[in-house]
C-alpha cells in the first residue's frame, strides 16, 4: 500500500472517468483530489495546495493538459505529471513529455500500467525533494560569513567547503582579485576541527621579500640589527589552527623552497636560531594567478605546486554569477546603512540594470565599495541612478575584437556566449522557464538540460518586480 502522504490531483472533464480513477487510486492508498475543470485545478496550486502528481487529460476546455502542467510547474518545479491521451492526441502527449511531463497513458486506460507509472513518478518527486532538502541542510548547517550567493556556481563552492573543511589537507583557493578568497578560507577554518584555534592570514604580495621570512618564521633577539627582542612568526602564531597565505604565487624562489620544507617536515627555524620548532598548522593558500602556467614557465616550483594543490577550490568572478548581484547589493546595503545610521529602503530599477550589465573587474570587492559610496552619497531613502559615480559603468564588451589577437578556443567562446544569453533571457523573463524556452525556440525538457549544463538557476532571477510610478521605477530590497 502507498503512503497516504502521497497526494494526487486528477483533472478530466469526463466526470465518469474521473470518478473511476479517483476510486481506484484511493483503494491503492493515495490521497486524491479530482476536478473536471483545469482552471479550478490551477487555482488549487495558486491557493497553496501541493501535490506529488498531476494526472490530467490532454484535451480539455479552458486549458490543455500540457498548458495546465506548464503553469503548475512554474509554481512547483518538482511536480510530476502524467498525461491522459486519446488516439488523436498522442503526438501532443509526446510533446508534453518533452516539455516536462513524466509520462503519458493512452485511453482506454490500462490501470495496471497507470499504477506502475504513478509509483515511479512519485518516487522521482521524492528523490528530487530529498535532494533539495539536502542542499538546504548544507546551507543551514554551515555558516559562510559575508559569503553571499544563491547561484549554482556559489552553491557548488559552499557544498565543497562543507565537504573539505574537516579534512587536514592543504587547500588552494583560486580566484580573481575581489572574489572573496580570504572569506572562503575563513569559512573552511570555521567549519574545521581547528575552529577553536587561531586563524592567521598574510598577503605574501604585500610584504617585501626581505621581511616575509621574518613574518612567517619569526626571529630571536639579536639576530639582525634592530632585533631588540624575539618575535614569533605567523607559523607559530597559527599553531593548532589555520595559516592562510594569500597570493602565494608572488613568493620568491628562495621563499618557495623554505615553505616547501615546512610543509614536508612540519618544522620551522626562526631567523638567527639553530633551534628547530615543531608546528601544527593547517595550510590554506590562495592566488589569482595560474600556478600551473607559472610552473611551466619555471617561475614556481613544481614540487611545491603539488604539495599545495591538493584540494583546489575555484571562486567564480562576479560576471559569471550575475544572479548574485542583487542579493549582494541587499547585503551590503544593510551593512553600510546600519553602520552609517542611514535607512535605505529602495533602489531604482535603473541602478539595478546598470549593475547587472556592468563587467565588475574588481568583483565583489568592487561592488561592496560601490554600495558604500552610494550609501554615503544618498540624501534620502532611495538609491537613484544619478548617484552612480562613474558613467563608464556600462555593459561589458565582448572579449573578441579585430584588435584582439589572443584568440581563445571556439568552444570556450561559444559556451561563454550561450551562458550570457541564458542569463539575459532569464533576466528578461524574470525566471519564467516556459517563456524563456519559447523565446529560445526549445522544448521545455531540452531547455532544462541546456540551462542546467551552464549551472543557471531560474529561481535566482525571480527578484522583486520593479514598481512603476509616474516618474520613476524602483525595486524594493526588503531591508
């Protein structure tokens, strides 16, 4: 017997067929609602009713079974649908499967075949719900301080951090400047077994080579002119905790050799001392450079590369996760509104559009600086387009031009174009999959595969709609 928790909505304008199906399914243990009007069925979804399965006739007045399914999927994306079809509508039922239906059953109905397909469809729904639940558990269980993102790309980052945090392996974080490499390192530390220990960060590019060794390993009194006392280096300070080396690719060859020795032995020797000191440190490194290319150019030690490139984490640039711009904007507005004592409640739609189309070469850090500036310059509770400081905040231009002779592989450029096209399409349709598929000229089922290939989540584009007034358009940010 099937669990009573499995809910089925049956829709057929033939009342006699409707009653027979309802009776048979209730005998199998399902909770069944049956309606003869597809518009009434759709209203149930709009009113908050949720079902595991929609059984619907294809040919009905008001809405076809396919149209009803598409509208219901916009409300509940994991809903499974089985289409009832007569001989003359089989082709339509096949199209419905391409657009997202689980299956179809021909009339007259073979109830044994129907019961098997119902069980399989409900199991698929349950698997999808468990998958989404697991994603939510990961999101709720782990704290990512100031790391904001609902895009598929960032969800992958969060999931990987959750998976690797409790290991003792060395981690390499790759990403452009401003993508949040130190925030990712802190998140890994916070969820590691060393969370109670110190987290120590140092930017290797910001310290002259002559001083970097002293910063990392420390010195003893009198080891050099001006050394009036002893100093613990970063490795000793981070003992029992995590040491984060940012921009490790900027280290000199001599420092690379010394870092390699520490990784291999777990020992350091302060400047001027003959004493070997054991340290227990979990190492996380980060760089905006391609270390493998540096190895090939003999600018980075190959043996060190393989020592630190144990578990790589790649942080996507902001231009590749534009779905996160609005959530980041909300986050930074709250942050700087609170610290400045101002109350910003709205942002004009024009500001949003400019931000969504801008290339953001400085990534999240640049966006944060922009928001801090806008809050400081705003004299009311609304961020308006005239506050934008730089008229050069324009849509990003293509990386290909006649003057650009640094050609990239065609497949890479094509993928970049398709992803950008899909992002703009979902932005235009506000995340409406059916409308986007229609504009793109795809069947719904094929379209799902396309945007999933490029890690795009349509739900991320369902932001609060702009409200139109007589003189201006704005977006409520729910601050």
